[in-house]
C-alpha cells in the first residue's frame, strides 16, 4: 500500500501532472469566459429581437384597430384583441382612447377596461404621437399611437415576453458548458500524452543529474530536440565531462605518486586496511614489505634532481615487474594481486595480500633485491643501487596499516644495519631497540658536540719477535653517566643517524695527529684506522684522507685503513676508485673481520689489499671448532703464497698464539699482549719495551 501511495504522490507531483492540470484549468477558464461572453451578447441580441418584434406587432395592431378605436367600438375591439392575445408572443394588451380611458384589455394586461391608465409610457406615446418602448424584467412593453384618418384616435399597449421571441440565453450557456466538458474529457489525456512526450528529455536530464550525484560521471545525455532542452543537455554533458576530469585529477593527486605513477602512501594504507580486514575474516595471512634504497641519496646528489626522478621511475618499474612476476608464478586463478606503492623519497612498499607460507615473503624480498641490484642505465650512466627490505607478516606482526608499516620499517632498518641488499623479518625485540636507539642518537649528537669521544690504541705485535708492528685506533665514548663505552654500543646508531662521517673524520684526524706527534718524538708507530661503509662510500673520502695526512704531517705509509669484508665486496669497481689514489701515496689497506663475509677468497685476494685481519671469532673458536681451524689455516696459507701480511685478531691465549705461529701468521692483536689503551699508556707501554708481549712470544 505504501509504495502505491508513494508512487501516486510522486505522479501527482510530477511535471506531467502539473502541466496537465494547468491545461485543464486554462481550458475550463476559457470555456467559462467564452460562455459568459456568449451569454451576455445573446441576451442583448434577444432583447433587440424582442424590441423589433414588439414594435412591428404594436404597429400592425394599431393599424388594424384604427377605425374601431376612433369609434370606441368596444365589441369589435374585443374581437380583434382576443384573436391577437392568443398568440404566444403577446402576454397582454390593452387599448385606451386619447383621454387614456382603457377601452378594452386582455387577460394579463396592466389595466382593466374602464380604468384610466397612469402608465407614463402611454403618456409619452400620446404626447409625442410616436411609439414608446420600455423593458420591464423579461417583458418588452410598447405603447403605439393609433391614428385614424390622420388623427390621433388612441393608444395600444402590447407586452411581449422576450423568451417568446428568441431562445433563452441560459440554454446556450448550458450547451456551451457541456461542449467544454466533452472537450476536457477528450483533450486532457491528449494533453497529458503530448506534455509527457515533450518533457521526455527533462526526464533524461533528471535521471542523469541523479546518477551524477551518486558519482557516476562518465555518461552522455542524448537529447536531440533542437530546442532549449538540447542546449541544456549539451551543457550538462560538458559539465559532467569537466567534473569527471576534475574528480579523476583530484583522485590522482590524492592517491597516486606523481613521480612514479605508483599508488601513494594514502592509497597503500587504505588497501592494507581492506586486505587485513578480509584476511581476518577468512583467516589467511599476508605481508607488508618496506623497501629503502641503499645509496640513493648519494646517487641522487650526483645525478641531479630530474635524473633522480628518472631513476625512481626505473626502480618503480622493476618493482612492479617483480611483483607481477610473483603474482604470475603463483598461478592462482583470481588471487588478489600484490600492490607496489611509493611512500616518498626512496621508500617503497609492497603488499602481498595472501601468503601460503611466510617463506614466500622472503622469496619476494630476494627477488626485489636481485632486481634492484642490477645496474640502471640513466642518461648514459650506469648506476648501482641496493635495497634493504623489512617484512611484517599479518596478522602475526600487526593487523592495521600503521602497525604493519612501523614494524616493516623497523625490520628494514635492521636489514640496513647488516650492510644493505638484505631483508629481515620483523621481531618483537626490534620495537624496544628502536626506542633505545632514539635516546642513544640524541646523546651521541651531544657526545660529538661536547668532545666526549676519545681514541684508544691497541698494539699489533709481531709474532716473530714480540715487537710492536703498529697500533689500531679504536674509538671510545666517555659517557657522562655510563662511563667508557665501546664502539659496539654506538657505531651502528652513528651510521644510521648519519653521525658516522663526523665521528670517523674525528678519529682519523685525532689518530693521525697523535701518531705524527709520536713520530716526531722518535716513536714510529704505524696506525690502522677503521673506516665505515658510509664513510667509504662518500665521494670525497680519498681527498679527505689526503687532506688529513697533509695537515697532520703523518707520512702516508704510516696510515693503514681497515675496511670490512662486506664494504670491500659491495661494489668492487668503486672500491678500486677510492683506494687507488691513496695506495699511490703509500696508504695501506686491510680487510677487517676477514672470513665473516663469506665472500670468495680467491676473488678477495685479487683486490689491492695489503693486510688480512682474521676475525677474532675464528681465533677464539680454533681450539674446539675444526671448521674455524681450517678457515684460519686456509687464510694463512693463501696469504703466505701471496706474500700478504695477516693480523690475527683477538688472541687471548698462548695456545692460540702457538697455533697461529705454527701456521705462519705474521702479526697478532689481542688481550694476551695488550688491551686497547689511551695514548699515555701506549707511550709508556712502548717505552717499557712491551715486556709482556715479548714474554708472551717467548
Ligand atoms: P675491529 O676493528 O675488529 O676491532 C677489534 C676489536 O676487538 C676491538 O673492539 C678490540 O677491543 C677487540 N679486541 C682486541 N683484542 C681482543 C681480545 O683479545 N679479545 C676480545 N674479546 N676482543 C679483543 P672494540 O674496540 O670494541 O671495537 C669494536 C669494533 O668497532 C671494531 O672492530 C671496529 O669494527 C669498530 N670500531 C672501533 N673504532 C672505530 C672507529 O673509529 N670507526 C669505525 N668505523 N669503527 C670503529
Ligand atoms: Mg679494525
Ligand atoms: Mg676486526
């Protein structure tokens, strides 16, 4: 019932109904006006006809009764009058003589015979000897003088009912109303039909506007009426097209990254929100990968901004291809595809909506690393990038976009710490470390500013005779509350917050200055300085070292730089570029922590390094782990064949020393001889002829 009432009320309010009712009102009003006008003019016509008729009749009667009236012959007059009064068009008549005495009268006449008429009309007719007429209601009354032989003989009065002479106007009125009604019945449906047809385009326009309001803008209204409606429809079409374009533009600005055309952070967030919700309902798992390009900033600075954008586009393309390749390789029909997005800067994300196994996420991460590692060709330059990937698996590591992104970001930072081109899964311990790191970074900035850093030196002892072959500079942080901190607690943080460059430069300058000073005093101790990956990758590294040597006056041959195996192996061509100018001046190079990077030994030996420092983990484990022993033996044998120097790190016991000596190690460094110590202690140690070391050797 309600829908019917609703439809009815809609129909009543529709334009078609309104136009039809309007037409009906106009039709009825027109009929009424026409009928009214007809009625008035018909009434007037009727009266005129009746007047003429009455005039003729009274004239006729006056002629007929002229003689009888002049003779006052009542009998013959009565006969004449009664024949006359039988007519329908006469309602009463009487004849009076010149003295206004009524001679004869019919029924319905105003006066009876013998009476004296007081009628003003009779007065007038007698006085003027002419016909006099008056209208009394629906009756025309005529007084006509009766002349006999040229003399006034009397007067005859005739009453003529207008209705008797012509059809009454009311009859016409009724007929016209009837005709009007018929017209209404016939024409209204016709009007409704025509109006409906004429308003068809408006219906289309209304429908289009309704659709547009519900955001469907890619449509065209087809109206070809050639009138204003067509103009309106075309205006609508233009408006929709513009709105559609604007909406699309707004959508693009809001959800698409303009450089790479990838979805942006907001879009990614929304997508993760939906996917995690669905995953929760269906009990499936997925992953969010957080990607950060390694070395992008440096490349970007050297390429210039436009080329940097081009590089990001190329990276985006490779990521998309990798994700697509992964989707296809799964071969699951109708499976939700993965999504690559750019968060900004050199940060990208990948959403894997469904995972059969978290190990699949590791596989994707590996594909991504391989894809980004391949050199990029940017306006004639070969550009090498790397990428660190953090993986957060949902629902395990979080169920909302914010948590997942934060956790994947933390995992990415962990991957970056391992030297880049690596991936890590999120672990809950990362949350805590992140906070600690934040505090640490703040304090570290203060340390650099407030001169809280100091350099310790650890001697490298010749296994042959126990003499000091050189020292390694090792930084320490004299923390105001925590005391002396070893680099293990802060070097990583310094690398991440970009302070490592400053710290490294400071250590280098301090070590060179102090060793140059000792050198002048006759104590010649070559110094080895550790160089971090970030420092080494800086374009101006070699120049900075040369500048430091010049300023401090330390001979280049007294400086050795220690690079870890992963730094040395990451980009062999670039390593050579950095090393060559320094080697040409006599600076030595050592590979630190050798054996931990799992790189090809034969490959490494072909690099221009002078010293291999065997990592202390092998030295420590030698006695109980045959594998560690074999590693040490191999390194030493190879070094011997190539005539390279070796430093065994972390030598703590005389057994270790004995084994190393047996295998032909040349130098050793460790607590067995000396711990890292401040400069003063080092001077004293050297002055005393390093008796402990000699004792240990002997
Ligand atoms: P590294 O270059 O391998 O330095 C040797 C580390 O082994 C030093 O730790 C040293 O104190 C320690 N060590 C020496 N002999 C023994 C021993 O017999 N037993 C044991 N258990 N350890 C021994 P330290 O000073 O804590 O430095 C740790 C690492 O921090 C260094 O490893 C180096 O990679 C880094 N580092 C230190 N100073 C700097 C610096 O100025 N710049 C950079 N970039 N890294 C530095
Ligand atoms: Mg070192
Ligand atoms: Mg080492």
